[in-house]
């Protein structure tokens, strides 16, 4: 297995990364061995692979481009293909559509669609939209209005959802594959609490449920998901930090276990991974515990492809810390593995 780690690189981000770091993972031992550091366009903060794992795409923090790379089938090293304008000024997230025809990117003020050429390179964008909505109360984080922070397809691939921390809403679109156009759903969005700052969403693997981490008020919202109409309906909300924690915190990442029995979120400030149990009846959440991430500012974490390990990217500590997930309780348990890399912000696995 291989890991591609996007890292922030600029002084504006107070970063120490060099680009996209590539590692080989020895599956019996779990040890990470460096393959290369590909020094590329500044701040490749989020990376994503196509379904066949032949190409890698990066969005760039504080940048106005999306970049494309070919993956060598033998060495798994990267080869730069090209870059295209993102139609924005800051790229926190991107995804390849399930048909491998388009890259969809959250570009700062909105969302853009870029076709994928036969050789994996990117063509100019076919669409760019700025979602509607009024900015939230926090001028520093929401003062510029719309700021989609994630783009994610539902399990069917029919709908694209995009939590928007700028306007306290989650937008819902369909992607027209024939023309590469985004079509607003009816209804086009679901509102969050005023000032919640919705950031990232994860779908339950087997139930019509979605979970959304709200960055600015450190909560998780549970939604019913109507996969026919493309409608999110909120049913429950819960804090991401312990009731005894009184410091500052922002929520960052969220994931659901492959079994659907547990939900994980990362806390920046409390610097923890919170584990929640999923109720068997209504899929609402109850806290199980909080595991320290052994670092500062866990901007990102992800489960490995097998779903039994969790890797946390501590952006301000320059570390990736590995945890084993207890099969019974779901709780993360430190393995002792710590990978040192500058300002990590995303991890994508390739088999």
C-alpha cells in the first residue's frame, strides 16, 4: 500500500511542508518508508485519486489552480501533467466523480468542474458556481460569504453535497455528465445553525443517514438522507468536545466506520479524536470517548482501506500518528507509529 500526503508549504500558512510526500506502507508491520517528496505548486492541501488509482489531483490552499499528476505503475512516483485555473482563490477540497470524467473542486467562493482528459490531465472548467446564502456572524471565517469547504458525492453518485462554512448551509447539486454542468437540486440546500460553520460531511455506509461536522460551534449534526429527492433533514446535534472542556476549539474532519457502528471526528484545540456510537434504532450519536492525537491541530484524519486503522495528520506538529481501532468498542488505540512530515493536511491511500 502507498500513501500520498498533501502538505502546506507557504509562510502565509506558517507551514513547513515541501509538497506531496509519497510513502510505501509495509502491510505486515505498518511501517511507512519514504518514496519521494514531489515539490509542486504551493500548498497542495488536499489530494484525491481517480477510481483506478492511475492519477492524482490536488487543490491548493490560497491558490487559484487545480493540478494533475500521473502515478507510475511500478514506483508509484508522481509525474506532473498540467494545471488549470480553479475559478477561485483557495482550494480546500476536491473529488473525482464516480465515472472518472470530472474533477469537482471547492475553490474558495464556490465550486468548479474540470473535465479529465484521456491522459489524466485536466481540461479548462466547464462550470463554476457561487452558491447562494448570507454570510454568518464570524467576520474572520465567514465575512466573505460563500465558502464551500468540501465536495462529496452520495453513494449513488447522483448527488453532490457541499457543506459551506461561510453561509451556514449545505448545498446539493446534480452533475450533468454530458456537459459538465452543476444543476442545483430542489431544494438547493439545507441550513445549519447560525454560526455553526458546516465543514465536512460523511454518509453512513448502509443507512439513509449523513453526519456533518460543524467547524465553528464544534458540533455534529445527524441528518436523514432522502437519496431519491436529494434532501437532508436534520434530526440530532451533539457537541464534539467533552462537557468539561472549556477552551477554544474548531471541528475539522469526520468519518464513519465501515461497519456503520461508529463515527469519528477531529477537534483542533482539544486536539483529540472523538468517538461516537451510532444508535441502532435511529442512527443518532452518543459519545464513547476522546483520544489525544499526540499533536496539535489535527486538520485531517482518515481510515485505512481495511477500516481498522486511523491516521491523524497533526498539521502544527508535523506528524502523522497511527491508531488501531478496537473491534469491540471502536476506540482508537495508539500503535506507536509516528511519521514525521511537514504540515500534513491530507492523506490518500493507493493499493
